[in-house]
């Protein structure tokens, strides 16, 4: 009878443990999404931490702008999220604006309309073009 009881207990163990494990919150991975708008088009850019900031590619926003988000976590002394906007030209990218956020990261109110960065607007002076961007998430 003892062997039968042990086998029954082992068979029920997954049914008992699964609800308990499901209730334990998993550690959230850091996530940031930046939203870039130009000419009525919005491009969402998923930003992940990188160990090699020089390999992060520009993301085209329309035909005139390039957006780059570089998120470095380690070493801790160099941790930063740097957002930059360039004008796309045939000769190559022309820098227009850059902003860097460092820990401790800004915290946005739950109802904040433009995430932890607030709304940024970048003007390209020769074309009179404007790109707006903001980022939200949990760096």
C-alpha cells in the first residue's frame, strides 16, 4: 500500500506544483520601445541592450531621417541609453540631435503619454522637416 501511495503522490505532484509556479512572477527582461514619427508615419524601434554599441544599425524613418538607439548596460559605470537622429543624405548620415539617459533611469507616471523620455522633436533646418520620438519601457 505504501508503494501505491507514493506513486499516486508523485503522479499528482505536477498538478500541485504547476499552479504554484505559475503564480511566481518571472524576472522581467528589460525592454524599451521607441516610437518615431515623421510625415504621418510611425516606426516602432525595439531596443535591446548591446555589448557592441558600434554595431547598432540606424533605423530609417521616412526617407529623410535615421534613428539610432544604443543601450549599454555593462560595465555599470558606462551604462546608458543614447538616442540619436541623423538626416539621411547620399553622402552619409548627418547628425541632428542626441540625448543620453543614464541610471538611475527616469520613471514615468503610469499615465504618461510619452514614456520615460518625454516627447522630443528634431527639426531638419534645410528641409523644414520634423521628426518626433519618445521611448517607453523598463530599462
